[in-house]
C-alpha cells in the first residue's frame, strides 16, 4: 500500500511539474496559463496527448518536437522529474495528511519562483501577492480550527496566524535592512519573497530560513567566483536560494530548531 501510494504521489508530482513548467514559461511573459493548449514554441504545432505525458514523452521523443524536430528545453524534463521525486518524498516524510497538502502547495510556489528568478531574474508580483493571501488564509483557518502543523510552526506563540504575521514582518525586515544598507544587492522582489516565506514558515522558523538562504547563496557565490564562472560585478539572483531555503525549512526546520534548543539548553 505504501509503495503504491508513493508511486501515485510520484505520478501526481510529474503532472504538477508539467504544470509548473507552463507557469514558469507563460506567467512572466504575461500569457494565460490555461489557453492555448501546449504547443511547440518553434513550429506552433499543438502537442498531442501521447506527446504530452510528463517525463515519458520527453524521453520517447529524445527531447525533440515530433513535428519540426526543434529541441525541447531540458528544463521541462528536470522539473517534471524533480517535482515527481519531491511529491514521493513528501508522502514519505509526512504521510497522508493535511500538512502534506499545504507543504506540496508551497513547494510548487517556491519551485516556480526558483525557475523564474533563475531564467529571468524577476520574482513576479502575480505569484507573490496571491501566495501571501493564501498563506494568511491557511494560517487563519488553522487558528480558528485549532489546527497547528508542528513541522510548519516551531515553538512560536501557539496561534498559527500570530506566528505567521510576526514571521512575515521579520522576513520583510531581515532583507529590507541589507537592501537599504548595500544598494544593488537585494531587490524588492527578494524582500517580498522573504515576507511570503515568513508568512508560510512563521516565527521563529523564518530566521532559520533566511540563515539557510544566506549561507547557501554565499557559498555558491564564492564557488562561482573561485571557478571564475562569474565575475565580482555579476549579479547572482537570490530568489532561488530563498526558495530552496524555504523548502528545507518546511521539511527540517523544526528538527534543527529542537536540536539547537537542546544543544544550547534554552528552555
Ligand atoms: Zn515543433
């Protein structure tokens, strides 16, 4: 049963990944994510159902359009496969629960930010604002019905909406200060995404998320500089690191926080 459900989560994840690809391609370009149906970007030929199966079709077609032979971006395969594995992981980590649904939704949002910021260096408001509204609605519902996913909030004020509101404020301020002090490094998009992450993870996990993002971003920048893949003046988008850090915090933030509390004997 467990294996069967894990396979089911994998398949659903692959389908969701296919949708994330559409969002990442069309939303920043101001196009509708619903119509027209999938088509080849080169020859505009509509993609038939048999060529639109996540992962499988890309492999069968060896990454080329059946009609004109144009190369299909490899990102489509990686995102479908990555999201499929992530969904299987979510089931393994959380089991069948409401928490799985919340975290899966937030992961899809963060993967979209990661892709769009990597490819276009923007974090669209059209995703950030609805994300904040949904995070606040979920936190409010949780507070009303006394529902508190332990892995999402850690040791805060024990009322999800309070944790979320404080988390959002702290996320916003933590990135606003460096953005004001060192002009050019951080953009408004990063600051708004940090606020969204705060609303999602709540207080105090938001601090951990920002810490993870800075460490990951700093290490990556150092490696890119050492390997001379990037120069000192090149901008490296921070959104992908914020997105990855937010997901890591959702999965393991509570454990890290518990470990810190025990290690440093904070009661
Ligand atoms: Zn084509």
